């Protein structure tokens, strides 16, 4: 294992975050299916990484209940309700990060808030990210999220933002009603107070009981 990745996993351990390293997408999918029981319900956030893994369809075909706000044929109101249910009610919340610092901080940007809500207080959270999202420090992680990942996501989803046209962030003018801003909420995870929060059982003896798990994949995934 690359020394940088080994150090990152050790840094997560000190932050009460359980880190795994998978060499490729196939191993990452296997790890997700191993960690999430087939009987569990799952909330998801919009993620190119999850799309590239094809994990949502695999979980659905296995029989997991998914609060899938992207399933075809539903109304906007139904989609918003599924976002809320996935963040509040699901046994697991599955997402990706916009950026990760070498010290272990995780950065997430959100438009609607279900992503930041689910990550902050879902029963269990699994973050899957490619090695392309690792940055040297938290400042670079925030810069990557705002100036690289967000413009690409705006273009992918055809959001009317200043960065849609040229990829340049103009956060001071990217405001309503002229624009549909995507960088509405920013969440930085620095640590977990105890591994098994929010049940409050104290320090977990079993490493699998960590509330927050990160699966780092040795490939470039997502934005």
C-alpha cells in the first residue's frame, strides 16, 4: 500500500473513522456489500462515483430497501421526500466526498441538504472515494470541491450557475434569483466523537461498529 494511503487510514483511526483501502471498483463493491447487511435500508446522495460503481442497482437487486430519489416516474415532491427519508430513517447512508485531505478531513458540498444531513447524523455512513480526491491539506480540499468538482457537477446537471459556462467559481455573485447555486451547504468532517455515535454506547470494541466508514479506492472515480 502507498505510504500516503497508509498514513491516511491511520489518521482516520485517530479521528474515530474506520478506513478501508480497495485497489479497484470491484473490490470496493464487494466491501460495500460486505459491510451493509442485505436486510438494511439505505439512503443515498447524488454521486458520479456511486454511478460508476453501479452499486445502487446491485443493492436493489439484492433486496435492500433504497430511498432512491432518482428512480424514474416519481414527482419532484416524491423525490424530495425520499431525500429526507434517506437521511433520517435509513439504516445506512451511502455517499462520496468532494475532497479528502491527507490529514483525514472529509469535505462535502450540498445543494438540498440531504447529503450533509445524512452524513452528519445517519445511523451508519459509508463514504466511497477514489484516490483522485486526496489533497495535501484542508485548504486545497475546499478549493478542489468549489473550483473543480462543483463546476463539473453543474455542467453535468445543467444548473444555471456562473461556473456552468467556464468552470470559474464566482461565489460572491452566484446567488438567487439570477442563478441556481449548488454550493449551498458545506460540511467538513474532522472526527467522530465516538465510533458508534449516535447510539451513545461509548467506545466500540468491534471495529465494524464504527458509525463512519470510508472506502478509499485506488482508481480515479467521480469528480
